[in-house]
């Protein structure tokens, strides 16, 4: 069996300056997010969740997010989203200045979650167009 590395269409022409910029953005994001999560494990999982959502993985359900993060089950993601103690509004307020600084433009439009893609299957719950 031959393993081949497929080219990643999302990377294009990546240069050292882009990698530095991404690293600084990530560090700043982690710093801003950190205040909202009392436990280190929850902070780590929140950042891993965001990395998975930004990844080129086509489907982003709990199992795929766990897989991207190198976990065997989605239980950690489920804990973060359902039971961990954190304030989504406060997190938004902490991150907004950075997002506006980097993406802000009077003509800009930011789409955070587009769920209008066609679902696969006929009989499972949630397969109709959203």
C-alpha cells in the first residue's frame, strides 16, 4: 500500500511571514481566551475545538472534531460544549477587539457558520437542507 501526501488546496503559497503571523494570532487568541476558562484542560480543549473548526475537514461533528484533535472519542468536546463552566458572551466580548482589528473593514461581511450545504442521506434526522 502506497501512502501519498495530497497537496492541501487551503495552504497555497505559504511563506515564513505567514507562519509567523498565524503564530502571533494564535498566541494572542489563546491569551485573550484564557481568562474565560478557569481550568487549563478546558482552555486547551476550547482552543483545540477552534483549531478543528478552522481545519479543512469537510464535516465538523463531534467525532470528526475529536479525530482532528487526536482524541479517540468526542466526549471531551461534548464536555466543553455542554457541561464545562464558561461564559460565551464574555468570551465573545474578549475576542471581538482582536477580530475587528484584523478583519475589520467598513465593507466587510463575516459569515461565521454557513449550514446551508446539502446533507447526505434520506432517512437520518437532520439530513434535510438547513
